[in-house]
C-alpha cells in the first residue's frame, strides 16, 4: 500500500525551498528569557550585542515577535547547492525492525560540512558580508560547524578564523584540513593568540580544551579586532530561526503525502537541529492546531535537559559571554569522554529550554554504546553512516518503533538525521573493537558545577 | 535566461530510475577483444569463468549483443536509497571562471561508499545472493570499491572479504573502519592468507602492496573456498554495463531541459565511471545519430591511454587472472606516488580501449598539482569536496571552459563527479602545505614494464 505510494526519498523542487524562516518565538506564550549582562544583570539590547554579532543577526536574536523572516535571495541561491534535502522513508530499517511504525528522517548530511550546520553558517556569513565586515571568528568541537562556516566564508570571500578544541584538532587532522582547504585559519584552543587562551593555559597547563573555552577565545578575538564578528553554530535564537528550514521542508514533504508525524525526535546538544526540525510542528502545537509528541535526545554523559537546572548561566567557560537562561549543567561542567563531540555543550538553547520548561516537549538521555548499536543497524540497513550525534535520534526512533511493534500501533515517527560520520571513524573503531564505555556523571559531579552558577537569577 | 530555467540540481523522480542497463557493446562495430586463457591463449567461455564470477555476471561479461539488460527490481529498490543522483549545473563554478560555457556534472558521491562504485557492487552482490553463494571476495585500493561491496553485502546478508592494498590499509584506518562497520573482513595485502600473498611477501619483503597484487589474492581466495566468488569494481564489461545507469540518468536529466552536451569528460582508472557516464551518448555517436566530443582524463603518473600500448595483458600482478586486450602500461608497472588511488591501475577497460582505438574518444593526462588546484577551486565555489580521482575530470572541464572563454563559445560541458574526498584529506594536506609533487614515469620506465607483456597477442 503505502510502499508503492510514498517514495524512498521525498524531494521538494528547488522553487519549493522556503522563502521565509519561521520564528517560533512569535507563537510562544512564554518567551525565552532575555540575555543579560553578567556584570550588571541588565537585559542586553541591540547596541550591547553589536560588537559581538553583526547588526542584522542581533535584530534576529532579539526579535520575539515576527513569525516569518524573509530569507534573502543570495542565501536561497546558496541553499540551492545542497537543498532541499531529502525527507526519507526508512523502509529498510522498518523491515529490519519488523515494526508497523512508519519511520521518516530528514537527512541533512549531504553537503561537505556533513551536517545541518551549513543552514545557519551561510546566513551568518551573508549578513557579515552585507555589513562590510572582513571576517568571522568562531569555535568548533566536532568540526561540523567550523567546516560549515569555512565553506560559507570561502563562498563569500570572507576571512574565517576557527578556534578548534585542542583535543579535536589533534585527533581529527582531516577535519582541520577540510577547513584549511576552504581557506580558514584553524587554531588549536586554548591558544596563545588571545588573552583568555593564555590565561586558561596558565591556569590549566596541558589542558586539551573545551567548547566553552574555544567560544571564549573566539569572542575575545573579535573584541580586539576591527571588522570581525563572532559566529556561533547553536544555542542562539538566530540559529534556531535559520534552522527552521529543516522543519519547514520536512513538513512540506510529508504534507505532500498527507503524512502527519505522531512523534518527532531530534538529538540535542545546543539545540540547533532539534529546534529547527520541530519549529513548524511546535508552532501548530502551541497554537492548538495539532498535537505532536516531541522528544529531545541527549547523551547520558552530558544530560542538560534531564539532569540540569533551568537557570541563568554563561555560554562559555571563560565567562566572557552574556548570560542566557537555559537548562544547564554549569559552565564549568566537563562531560566525560563521549564520541558525540557536538553534544558535549553544558547548556541548551533558551528557546528549547523554555518550551521544555512549559511541558511542550520531552527529553530522554541515552548511553553511547546503545547509540552506536543503533548507528550500526541504521548504516547496514539504510546505507548511510550516521554521525554519532545523529545516532542519538536514531536510537530513540528505533526504541519508539519497537514499542509500536509491541502495541501494534502504526505510528508515524519523524527524526532528524543531522549528519554523516565520515570523520568519526575512531569512535566506530572503538565500538567495533568492543572498547566503548559509558561514563555517566554522578549527582555530585553535577551538583559541584551547578553550585558555581552565576548569582544573577 | 538559462539561469532561471535550469535548476541547480536536476533530480529525476524515483520511477524515472532506468529499468534497463545499456550495453554499449551491442552497438559497437568492433567488439572488445575476448578474454583469453593465459596458459592456452584460448578464448574463455561461460564455464571457464564460472569459478571466478557468479553465472549471471559471466553471462553479462560475455554478452556483446543484448543492448538492454533489465535491472532486477531488488536492485532498483536498493538504487532508490541513493538514486537518482543529481545532475548539477555548476553555476557558481561558471561564475568564478567567467566562462560562457555551461558546465554540468553528474554527482555520484552522495552515498556512504562515497562514489559511483555502489552501482555495480549491489548488482554483483545481488546475483551472488541469487545464486545461493556464501560471500564475495574483492580487492580495494583507495577504498571506495571495498566500501561499496561491504555495504551491498551487509544489505543482502552476504559475507564480504576485502583485500586492501597494505599501504592504504595503514594510511586510511577510517576507510577500513567503515568496511568493518558494514561487517566486512578487511585484510592488508599482500597477506599470509593466500598462496599468492605468501609468495609475493617472500619475493618482495616489506612490500606495501598494489591493486594488482590484491586482485591476485582475492581471486586466489575464491579459487580455494566453496561458495565464494570474486567481485571487481572496474575494468570488466559487466561493470561498464551496471555503470551505464550514470549516463542514462544524466542523459534523461539533460533531455528534460533540451540540453545537449558538446563535450563529455570523465576520469579514467579502470574505466568504470567513464564507461558508465558516456554509454548512452557513445551509443548515439556510434549509431551516427549525434556527435559528441568524449574525453578520458588520466593521471600523468599512470597514463595507460596516452602512453600505454594496446595489447593483451594480465589484470593482476600475480598473473592469475585471464588476459584482457586493453591499453596497458604492463601488469608489472608500478605508478609513482599519486593521491588518486582509484586511478593507479596499469590497464583499462577493454570496452573503452576498443572505443579509443577506434577513434571514438580522446584522452588527456594531467598532473596532480594541477588537479588539486582545480579541486580547491571547485570545492570553494560548488561546496563539494571532490575525490582526487574525480578532480581529474574537474581539471579537464575547467580547461575546456577556459577555452570557451577565449573563443566565446557557449558550449555545454558535462563531466562525471564520481565521488567525495572525505577520506583523502592527507592528500589535500600535502597540497595545502605546498608539499605535493608530480612524478611522471620516463619512457624507459614504461618500456621496461611493457617488455614484460605476455606473448599471447
């Protein structure tokens, strides 16, 4: 029946690429809490943020009211190089699971950055170029974001400076090399190129760095260099806005075949993919038009939603960034070894945090060995080697499909397949060799870093 | 004009995936020379080859008459996971080159094997499964073919044994790990698991292997193991047949917009991509319906078309394989260091060899530093990090487009972008660091190995 009707891959045509991003904040009854100045505790305004981000992006960051934000034609032209991305019916996975559930995934990995990150990178680079800036600085952990920004800057002729968490820089020479091929300058962080890097190196000799620390360095760099601004690949409201294209396309594709998802699943690190995937569905849910079960999946080693607190915190280790109200494990939290580098951030998008706080979505945490079991099954059946981050969503989707097998329910499950795992083969090797562990923080670990939260609440 | 009419990516719909492969041999006036028994010099027949390949594939190998070979539904279902692949208009590259030429490329890299190799791998695995075999053995150099066969075997539940050229096994742990994730057994070659491997290791202690040597080992393995057959990713007539899907799709896509390519360009190692891409166009050319300029691009370090001889030769170093008449540098030729592992084979498809010999196509050779310059420009403009192999075609396409800039001609250029370079970042690093060399064989080098050709001619 459905097998002959719904293709394996639903592709929209080029002129069906959305013309507007959707800003879910406009529909939220409780808006995400504003960013605060860490010194004064005061709400940050347009002019306070313009030395960090370019003006148009600050406007987007602070705009809780405009539901539809037009996507400039130049960005849509870039999107045409790798979008619309396919919404895929996982026929082969369904068969392997012998489930009555229908599983769909929105695949964002078919571009050289290897993930959905390019959707926001090109937007941030475009507005920087439009403002006449020289370049952008950013951080990268797993490397997808750094690659995405390098690609976007190369395309527009902007300088790109990437602070790469030192341990990734050393363990992932290939990732570094992609960025260099796109003309970016890649610096292992903490480095001696910024005051904050020098300070961190002095206080923690031999440190291999962290995402929070690399953020501090990138922000520090732009604050000392004219013509540069900072770009961030997740957490921010503007990023959720740009990433809404994922959900808009997925929804259009499913609508073509009158498929309504019962469950929507996404992995959650800073929230960029999840926020984007669920945006239009969440809008309908808030407006009371439809009901969807929405599930955020996070690693058990870095469980901000499921074990963190909802409070104001720094987005970076060096504490140079504004304060955001979010689910957080504390900016000084160091997640134990986990191969999903993109899910090791201590905090979570303020938008998603508010939605979760308001009971509009659920969250689960999963252990990485279980995640890689799901990844292996997925790659053997669906033919795509998934990124460890994306595999968190696969794990949860499989679990939901197996529940349907027990109950006999023919649910529609949609999940976000954020990217590919071509640069994560060391993790796969550990799994293939049976050498992968699950290390989960104790309550004391979390209490210790939460105790260091800033006092402004 | 065209800009608004022709989309960036032309996607066929799922039910437009071809139902038949096209066998160009049926239209060739001079058929490719038959495979010979190296001992007796006699023409090999169905039963002689059935201990190496499964029966249906031998039939395809020897069939010079049937123009259309039906693609089994099971293979078409697998194709649906990653096909139809896009035919892309390289608007951004055209702009960067400021050329009046229209450049199109057929992109085969959007699957986990990273290349077009999957098109034939699934066909070979399917027929093996249908014949009730236990598994397949093969060789791999750069790794694309081994990955493709591993994926196909995992999908069908077949055992897969990959002899990987030792130097690649050591330098590309990630490639090896993808294959392992797909359940394959990966053995560095020459190994001590086959007689021929033991012999080669004894004669050349410390050797890092070669593709020709890995082929010998895989063939040796199947000849000693019931229920196994050998699979080869290029050169063979059957592979050209399966790969015709590339050209058939590309032609359908261009036909939709009434675009007729003036020049068709593909990189050539064993010829699988080139043979597939040009198949339907070559058919029209042979039948006198249309004229196309067709160009094979090979590395200057391994120039079988441009500097080899057209003669019977072994396909492997160990000389256990049948003899094929082809353009060859001699089976004992060892190409100098070149980062396009997929283009280091000493010979060339007998089909393409005959077509080239008959003046139906041209060939050029290019140096690898020039190839990587083209790769860098391409990835910065088109956003796809190309495989070094594919970048040979990019180089030639750019050169042709630049000629159009001089002459003002608005030619349509179509080239094959066979795959992505995610596992080739060591090569990119050498290029980025200015440490890449071009080592080209001397006439004496080639004469020396050509002198060792078998006497059966």
